[in-house]
C-alpha cells in the first residue's frame, strides 16, 4: 500500500468550531491516505482536546494550530505548506462540518492521477435531484457567484466555485503565491483565479452535498457586499496579465479596440444627446451613425474576445511539466586572467613570447 496513490495523498482539514463533527470526518477518510493535517484556526470550543485525542488514536493525524483566528483560507494554506514539506504528491481539502463524504477522495483525485487535471473540485449543481435539496438562498447565491468566478478566473467551464471539496497536485500548489491567497471565505474563488494565471487545468467532479442543521460561517450579505469587488479586481488583473503583460494576441487587440470604440461611441452619443436636448434641434442621421456604428463594432469585437477567452479555458495539465521548467538566470562573466610571461633560460624572451601570442606592449 505504500506505493498506492492514496499513500502519497495528504488531506487538509481547516477546523473552526468543529469539535462535534471533526471526529466523524476523520473516521471516514480512507485508510490508505498518508497524512491528515487538521488545522485548528484558534477555535474557541474544546477542539484542541478533540484533535489531540484523534492524533493519539490515528497516527495519520497531525495537528497544526493558529494562535489567532486567521480564516479558512489561511488555515488551508497552512495545511498546504505542511503537506508540501511532508512530501505529499496530492493534497485534498475537506471541510470539517461533515457536508462532504471523505470516501469520495479516490474519485476526486482520479483526474489528476490520469494526467488530465492539476486541480479538481466538486460540483453540487450537476445532478438535478441534488440541486433540489439545496436551500433556495444558497442556490441563487452560488449561481451568481459562479458567473462572477467565471469572469475573474477565465475558467468558463466550471461551476460551484465556493465548493470546498478540492484536490490539487502538490507541484502546482508549490508554484502558486500561497501568501497572496485570500485568507477567508473568498479563498476558493481566489485560488481558481491564481490557477487560471498559471495555466493550470481545472476540472469539476459531480458530487452530492449533505445539508444538515449546520449554519454556514459566510453570510449572504457579506458575500453580496464583498465578493463582487474582489472578483472585479481579479478580472482586471487576469486580463492585464494574460493578454497584455504575459502575452499579446489578436484577442488582445479585439479587447483594446472594442473597449475604445464602445467608449468613444457612448461618450460621443451622450454628449450629442445632451446638446440636442439643450438646443431643441434633433440630431442628424450622420450624428446618430457616428455614435451607433463605433458601439456596434466595439460590441462585436468584445464578443470575439469573449469567445476566445471561453475557448482558452480548456487546457492540458501542467503538473507533468513543472519539474522540467527552469528559469535561466545569467551568471557573471569572470574577468580574463592576465597571462604570465614564461621565463625560458637561454632563449630570447621577447621573441618567444611574441611567438606564443603575447602583445609586444607587455615588454615596453
């Protein structure tokens, strides 16, 4: 079993107020899994004692503790780093509230093992019967967040971005800027954005979630107020990085020209409409066309860019090539050594040195 894929798999479980549920979650983790990192994010209940008992009963359990509450994202990053340092090849992240079935871990990591994906996440929206069990408010909220996540990450084929049942190849996790990931509930969406910028292959796996009496720590009001701004920031960063800084293509031109044409047509049209309202004279056909045509052409260009962006979301896995990628760094060139004049007894030194290629100025 030491050579099985599960033996090289580490499970990371961020824990907060989970003293009553963490035991059942750990118990369902398949026996072949190599390590289970339970991260106590300064939980105010008796979670520390519960985790200590679990570590005694199950040798796979390692307890990591935050002195202050930093958020689910920060706790997950702590587990990621410990798993990478521990030599894990695959890292699975589970929530501690029991909504995810740990027995599905082999199915979750299968696309990575086949070399088809670098990161796999659950999708609770694939099965209609499972969707019908989802609370209405959570269903509507996830649909809206999914669309915003598609825009910000560029991974248009994904859904359910806040799903916390995920698996990632350790080599891919190691090249991500883990210190920059959002520390709290925006973590999963922010991670998708980062994966999009490095060109990682991300797949969905259909799953069924279990909803009990537990209450999510993320309020709908907080998500409504904070997440749109964070997604907008990531969208601007992704587009600038992928289409202008990292690469430049016809899609970049379409975006640039389409935006300029829409802006020109919109500003010119509004200014002419205001002037017409002030003077009472109707706008001429030429004025209307000069405003409408740039907008229509700009919209067509933006749609062309969007089509390119959607098609680029499907990509091959990169974890098989990461080990072969190295940054070539220039080395300082040492100064040439000054040649020494050979001392030959009984021979004209200048003549011998000149024959060997030394400059005449060496002797004058």
